[in-house]
């Protein structure tokens, strides 16, 4: 049962900037909660502040669970989809690189590729169908990209991609690295966060060094699962206190 006060936060533009929100159903019933910031990870759950705006920003749409012992809210730890970060270093000025996933290697990806170009290259592989990955961030080489395995790979602990920078040119020792930032697969905790409580309704700022902050929990909603900042497979959500219609 909900043990907090309702908070109205919606207007006719409530889903602006929230591609994961399929409709306004439920947004008037968002509830105030307290988040345990020690359990959130920079780059995965929140973006760091800038020189002019020093506060960190939690991403809207984060799946949340409730920590039984403290009553605070933290990232949902039920089955999740893999997210891998691809970074180009060394400041190349030309050439291409490749990514390999489970034995299949992409065609050359430009040194200054956009997220769309990386997505297209991956979806051309025989083991990644259109809609099986989302790619955000970039462009290269200055900014890393996040590749989330969705579609047929939702909820799977997939193999980490490898990269080859052999054909990159210019710069100083150009290289490409791949790091798994969110491992896919089965629930990773038993502290209560393996139960889906809902989603963080709004981008939520907090001061660096803080251990707690307030937020708004969307506990009934219509949601595009593959467009959440941490994609998940509805079929893998075995336990939930939320009322979610998946699309």
C-alpha cells in the first residue's frame, strides 16, 4: 500500500522529454518519496552537473524499488537489460573502427560517428535485428555512447562487445574501449529493490555529496519499456507493487 502523500505535477506537456511515457495516465497520482543516493551511479542513473549548474541530475524514468530496511527508494534490481559504453580515445581525425558482438563484426564505423550510425552498423549484424539495440550519446570521438540491448535481448546478460581501432588515423594512439555499465540478467539483490515500485517521474537534481533527496514516484502508468533510461523486459518483472501497462 502507498504510505506517502500524493503530489500533483502534471500539465498538458507532462510527457515532453519523456519518450518512455506512453500516456498521461497516472501522472496526477505521483507520490513523494525519498531516494537513497548512495545506491545510484553516475553516468548510469544520473548526469553530473556543469560548471554553471553544479547539481547532479537523476534521469526521469528510472525504474525504482523500495529498500525494505530503510524505506528509501533505490534503483530497481530485478532482471535488467545490458548497457555497454563505447568510447573513442586518442583524438583520431580519420578512419574507421569496428565492433564485434558474439562473433559478428560490423562494417567500418566512422571515427566521428553519430549514435544513429552506430545503431545502423550494429543492426546490420546477423545476430542483432532492427529494434534490438538503442544507442545514445556521442558523437565520437569526443563523447562516449551507450548501447542498450533491448528487443529480443531485453533482460539478457549478453556478451560484452569488443572493438578494433586498427583503421583509425590521426591523433595520438587512437583506441576504442567497451565497458559494461549495466549488466543484464537476473535480479541482483534481495533487499526489496528486486520488486518494481514504479518510475522516477521527473529529472531530479541533487547536490554532490548528498546521501538523500526527495523525488516523485510514478506508480501507475503506461510505459514504453524499451525507451526507459534503464531498459527492462516486462516479461521479466516477476514482482511489482506498481500498476503498469507496458507498450
